[in-house]
C-alpha cells in the first residue's frame, strides 16, 4: 500500500466525499454508495477482529497459559451469545432482556472500578510532597462535583447559591463542547493531510 496508486486512490476518494458533501443533493447517490461500502468494510473488520480475538484466547487455553481460565470464560461467553443470537431472534424482547440483564451488571462493575481508580489517584495526589495548584484544583473540583451529583445542594433556598450551582453544572457542557471542537478540528486536519497526500495511514 506504499505505491503511488494507493495514495492516488485515497486522495480521489477523499475528494469525492468532500465534493459530495459540498454539492448536495447532486452527489447523494455517490455518498450513499460510499457509505454502504464503508459499512461493509467496517463489518468485515469487526469479523476479522472477533476471529483474531477468539483465536488468541483459544491458543492461551490450548497451551494452558497462566490465567487461561479468563480466556475460557471469554470464549464461552462468545459462544453462548452467538448461539442465543442464532436460535433466538436478536430483535426479540427475550434476547434483548437477556443481554440487558448481563450488560447492566458488567457496566455497573466497570463504573465501580473506575470510581475506585479515581479515588486511588486522588489519594496518590494528596500524598505527594510537592503539591501544585493544579492538584488542589483537581481535588476541589472533584469534591464539588461529587456533592452536586449526590444532590447535596438540591435543597438550598438562596437565589445566589442556586445561580452559582447552575453555573457550575454548566461547566461540563462547555468541556464536552471543547472536546467535540477539538475532535472536529483534528479530523479536519487529518482529512486535509490525507487528501493532499502528506499523511498516509494506510501505508501499513
């Protein structure tokens, strides 16, 4: 994929997508075809990733590596889910109920582990001898948002405090918007570099 043909093909596809976006609805048909191709390629990539994941875990189980029991659990869970999807309609309420009842406890456990990890990080920052201003800002903001999430300030009657709480609650929205703007600018710059041929992530 390091040949000039691959670079020219990637640049042509990028220009075609850009023209389709700028000249809608003239290129709607072309964009639909490209979208279907992208979905097909992404689906094949998912299938290849699943096969590779199962093969890696199977090799661990086969060679009886340390902690291979976890690999066995992964393979068993995959096979059970696959058989359930084949024997039961994936769009049926029964299948959705089973998957949901399995997924929610796992997500709750992961969120609990995340909280424990953040708490441990805060304790590590507190124990540091050299504490900068950012350490105190991080600990203070974490404490304030934790109090907001548990509803500590919900019963206040002061208009000034209510206004301050509402302002603090709106801060994460600004942060999310900043992240989205940064992602959009990064994607735009990457797309321009691919179209101009200066960036070649497909070169392998």
